[in-house]
C-alpha cells in the first residue's frame, strides 16, 4: 500500500480487518467519488463541441442549471438532457462513452479510490457503482475497476433509439437509496455490514442505508452532515493536472533532453569513441529532463537490471514518460522496437540518434519480419531490447493483454526476459498529455526469466502478466 496517504491506508486496513464475503456490499458513487469531476459535463461538453446541441436545448439547459443553483430541482437539468436525446442511437452513445472514457474520464479516476475498490474486491465483497448517472457514463469506469454491478439511472430504448424517458426514477437522492436497498435484497447483501461512499449532500439517504458510510471528498453540506452523524470523512488526492509551471518545465525538459544528446555525442567525438558518446548522451538525455521536470525515481531490485545482459526488458506502458524512465534505468547498450509512424515524432527524433530503434512497418508483414530478424541479430551481438508487451499505452493503470512478440524474440535470441514494473508514470504524464508533472516514479525490477521457448510460451506469458498485476496491486517494500 505504499504511495497511499495515511488516511487511505487506514481505510484499506479497516476493510481488510472487517467482515469478508459477498454478503457484504460496497457501494461507490461515481461523480466526485470514484472520479474527480462530473462525467455528465464531459459528455455535454463533447456534444457542444460537436455542435450536437441546438440553441433551444442549450437555453433550456442554462435556465434549468440556474434554477438548480437557486434551489430548484437539480435533476431537471438531467431530464432536459435525456429528453434532447430522443431518437439518438443507443449504440452510438455507448461508443461515445467508450471514446470519452479513453480520452478524458480515465484520467480522472482517483488512484486511492481505485485502492479502496480493490480492497473490497480482495475481501470478496459485492462491489457496485451506485449513481444517478447512466450506464453509458458508468460502464467503462466500472469495467476498468473490475466492478460488475451498476445501480444507476436507466434510459428507455426502443428499436435501438432513446425515447427520451427514463426506466423508473432518476437514481438521485432518496431514489438512489431505494435502488441500493432493492439491489441488496436481490443479491443477498446485508446492508448493516456494508459500506457506501458518496460526496454530495444528496447522498445522505444513500449513505444512511448502510452500516459503514464514508463521506468521500464531501461537499460542504455533506461534510457538516457527516460531522453531525458521526460518519468518517475521507479526503483523497485528485489526479495531478497540468499547470502552467509544469508546462513550462516540460518545455525546458525537452530542451534539456536534446541538449543532453548533443553534449553526449560531442563528448564522444572529442574522445574518439562513439560508443562512449552514445552512453553519455543517454545518461544526460534522461537525467537532465527528469531533473528539470522535478521527476525522481525509487527503484526496487535495481541490481537485476545488470545480472543478465543482453536481455529483453519488458515493461507496462502508460505514458510517454516510460521511455526516458527506462532509458535512465538501462543506461547503455539497448534499443527499442517502435512503429514506423513514430519515426518523425519530434519528441523521438533526437533520442533515436543514440539508440537507433528498429522501426516496424505493421502494414507490411514481410518488412516487419525482416526488421525483427535484424533485431535478433543485434540482441545476439550484445544489444538489449526494451519493449512494451501491451503494444500501446493503457488509459489507466490496468494492464492490457500481453502480445507475444517480445517473448518470441527472447526465444529466438536465447536471452532472458527482465520484467520492469512501472507505477505512477501515467499519473505524472497522462496517456495523451504533453505536460509532465513533478513527482516520484516507482520501479520494481522482477526476477529475470530465462529459457524461453514456444512450447510453453502462452502459459509463461500469462504467469508473467499476473506477476505484473500482483506487483501493482501489492507494491513490495
């Protein structure tokens, strides 16, 4: 549980020390609780950007929002939005939910909320998201967290299109509490032993439904109610957002990386040793930008990076920050495999000079095979390979499936695989972000794995991926 605040760690320990089993429920509100901010605003903002909101609907929304702020019915704004969706395709809206999750919402999931969900799952509890939001907002978040159950507002669909009506009441306020009680009866959940987490004053009825309520990052009125009712309050850290200062430091870091490469290569020319020049360039081009950006590393089992060389180093992938982090760890005599489209990425051009990546043309299988044959020769010649077996960056810390390419290369070259587990890179620099925020990157180097062959490759890949998952779930000390 390293990396969690004291309050979050104590909350996890209390869950672990409490009753276990599926008869215990754990109900999480979505907006402001599992995620920072409001998913409905993300959806509405996207519709506005796409000019899918008519002037009349926009006016009704503004008037209704003002009415809600003045004490009117806050759910009216949602009903205005639902009504405007009449005739829209459910499938298209579900696709929109998936796209917005990857692009925006995934980055708003609180890390410590994720830890609370995982603690309940380890305890065998029945975990559900209980929210006034719709399935299309919740489902991608729930899937990413491994949550099966949704207690939420349902929209009526006929012939694949929204009617503009809801199936039952919007699950806000007392209706959410009713939904949770109905879910508990249906699934054999003992509410007196159960947990609930919410952030708004409208969640008082919902939180009162269980024996273990927690006001999580509560608004002022709920905070006051929690104090009056004796409920615990848990304030969790929000995901880091890019500031102007961080943006400025990122630009300076990029300049520092390029300057480091230039200085290292110049040093090599002066010494008449290109290899030493490249090694110096890698060191300067990774240490300098991370220092400028305020990023440090805490590495467990660093010695394992050097016991088996050449090797294939495999790491989980969340961020552009992963490559300089791994470059700083490996230091020398390594290269990467990258898709050819990245060749002209301005962030990669200078670094490419010193590590000479193997560029893969995924659209040309013959060319790709020839490139990989050349990679095997380079590995046998002493150059290690750094590769991300997920193939692409994950939107969240959740691991994607591992592809086989890295492990086939290990079998062909007769070298070990060295697993490197990264934590926090996605938080410091989001999947699509251009801004690097200061902080600490945690690294754990697992035991190198030797003697790869095609005979048992599938089982070994699955076992290795599980080791990554276990390490991320239970970070070693």
